[in-house]
C-alpha cells in the first residue's frame, strides 16, 4: 500500500539500505559512510554534465593522474587543459573548470567551501553541482536533482505535469524525501537507481527497493513518466573545414576564447550558416582549394552541422602567418574537438587528391 505522504521515512530507509548493498564502484566515489574528497567530487560532477559515466571513467583517471589536487590543476596552462578535455564536449566546462580551480586556490586557500551559496559563487557551479558537492563531499543536507533523480521521482509519484513545468513539483518532493543524515549517500542512491533499475526506456521494477511505494509501477506504466513535451527538429547548419598541408604538416588554429569550442585547437573553418558557404573564410585565398566529396556530420546541443572539406597545399605559397603547423602523423596529440577530429581522420584519404 502506498504511503500517505512523501514525508514517510521509508523512502530514504529502503533506498539507503539498497545503496549500502548495491552502490556502484566509481573512481570518484567514496564508499558509503566514508569521507569524500571534495576535489574528486567536484571534478567528477563537472565532467559528468551531459556526458556518460562510461566516457568519463577513463578520462577522470587521466585527469587525477595528471592533476591530483585542485592546486595542481589551477597551475596548469590553459592550452594543456583544453587539449586534455578534447572529446568530452561542452568545452565551456573546461574553461570554467580551470577558472574555478584558480578561484578555489586564490580565494579559498585551495580548499572548497562547504556551503551551497559559496559553491554557487564559483565559476561553472550551478544549483545542482553546488548541492551535489555540499551533500556528497561535506555531508550537508541538500536537494540534489539530476536527470536520473527527476525520472525516479516523476515515476515514484506519477507526476503527470510535463517537463520542464514539473521541475518545481519534483524539487518539492525530493526535498520532502531527502533525509537529514546521509543526504549525499541518498542523492547517489537516487542516481544509481535511475541509471540502473529505473532507466529511461527499460525498468526493472521487481528489483527496485521502492517498488511497493511507486505509483507509476503500481499503475503498470513506469516508462510513461516523466512526461516530456514533443521535441522540435534541430536546425541544420553548413560550413567548410580547410585541410591545408605544408611539408608534412597541417595548419591548425586556435578558436576564439568565447563561443562554441572556445579556446580549442581546430582545423580552420569558415562560418557555419543555413546554406553551404563554399570557400568563405579560407585561411589563404591564393591556394588552389579542392572541395572533396567527403562530408563531416556532427550533432551539437542546439543544431546539427555538416562540414564540407576543402583540401589544399601551401607548397609554392607563403604559409599563413596565423595558426600553427602540426605534424600530420601526430594529429592525435593535438587535442582536437570531436567534430574536427572526425575531419582529421580523413587526412590519409585526402593525400592522393593532392598528388602525394
């Protein structure tokens, strides 16, 4: 029988008992009841934004090996950090990561503040991340809500208000079921439940510790929640990426600090527009550019992009003064964002078109 109200203590009791037995073993996570490292909690939370655990797990280990403390991270060069971040996407996170580390060192003596308000004042830390760090790293009672928690609570109480309008309702309910003690373990238990037994498309209700109090499960319709509005199609944009060779090297440029993929090394590209821009934005108009039949497709958060490849050789010309020349054989070490890494992987196929 369902409890009378979400204040029923059985929600947290049953969930924490399940978590103690089934918590995921993650490299940034402390065992239930043990102290946490705020630096690891913060780093993992930033890396996990819009990125899967499977992707983050090995990259987190690389970061910790290279920068074991927030002080070490704060001292690194911007370009080194941006290169190490390549492939994780949402590159504003990398810029904020470095800015946050430096502020923690300069303003807080290299120690993360434990209070949500102070955490929210740091670069790149919003409401969710501040609550997660406060609860998981410092044991504070905080309301921690990510996509997994939203899904679990929407099903637990069969919330029929579509997202995002349902967010205030979900927050109120999470607040009511969050215990005064072990709030960090409770938050991680909710995340584990959502990532494992209560997935977006597949549920394992018979194994769920909350199955007897879940209204969506009782109705036999768990995957009907949360209710989501119909998605609109993403805009399509087009551009040209320029593959310019010179003496076994390829021209790379540094993208502007502000904007999409800001501060990253990249192949030169023209504008991204609603129609194919041709050779607009070429790094050297005197080059005999050849448009290859290959296309690079990439999906960003708010639009999809199709890039044509313009191939050229700088021999016989004065190479452009801006940018840097990078050995083609070591392009993997340049830390290119995924969309440009896709284009760079076509390089060996482009050589014959240049008469190599």
